[in-house]
């Protein structure tokens, strides 16, 4: 637990646009951090990953039934893809991001963030993912391989207990302050990586793409992350 420094608290006044009123202080604590990273020149990487994903589905038609809607045709691979050398180019990109996260959060120097499980998911039209968390992990991530228009946004849900308490009323038709949002969505964009706390509830909207054949599929690689000793 940290003790609040009064001078730091005063800084919150200016940030909130309340300079000159030191009796009314707003300070934000306990943030939920979500990282976004765009891989440059991702076309070749995505083509390779797309081929690998469909080849994996051919080898394992049944796949795994987790948050995906397998009964509607969604396919989820086994979770050990990080041990396959074919995925090293993606892991190189992930490791670049993880190094920056460790530096950003002042993680211990004798620890390194590593991918501990990785899997692929194919969501054809009509499919999404139920809200869930990823146990036994520090962070989780998703990399978008193919995402046609309407492929389904990922939605993160406010994890605070305020969600089961009385809900405040807000000014109608006016955007709430970001600190008061209870949900946030990210549009899937090929080449984009989203990394988020593994405990943060999230789900995926149904794919409503109008493309034909495999071009309509939402294809992603997802992964879990933990610290391991160097």
C-alpha cells in the first residue's frame, strides 16, 4: 500500500481542470491497462499465419471447445502453438511488445514476460466468443490475422464491483467521462495486437461479415503471458 503524497494529490486538481480549488481534489487510482501495438508490413506475416491456421484446422477438425461457439462452426486450436517454430516470426513481434511492457511497468529485471500458451481461432459468420477470463496468467493478448468488415469487435467489461451496485444516472445523449465507461470495444484490424490483463472479462461480438467463403472468417492468434526467471 502506498501513502498519498499531498503534493501529488494537488497535481490531480490541474489535471481535472479544477486549479484554484485545493479543497476539491480528484485523483485516479487502480487503472486497467490495455496495450495496443500495430505490426508494420504485416501482409506476408498474416498470409503465413492464415495458411498455418487453416492447415492446423485440417489436422484437428474437432479443435477445442472453450469460449468459442463450436456448435455454430467456430474453431479453436490446441493451446501449444508457441512451441511450433513456424510461429516464431509472430513471437518475435510479441517479444518486442513484452519488453516494452516490462520496461513501462518497472517489472523485475531478473524476470521476463513470455508466451506460455498460444492458440488460433476461426470465427465464421454468425460466430463470436462468450465473455471469459484467462486463469493462471498475468496478461493475455490477441493478434488479428484476418478481420473483414463486420468480423466482430472485442469487448472489455468493467471488472469493478460497481457493476453489481446501484448504477448512477448520466446526462442523456452526452458522452460519459472515460473513467465512467463500463464497456469498451476494439475493432479488429489485421496486423494489430491487443494485450490486456488476464483477469479482465472480455468477449467477441458475432461475425456479421458479408464476404464470401474463407474471406468472411475472423482469424486470430491469441496467447497468455507470464513472468519467468531469466
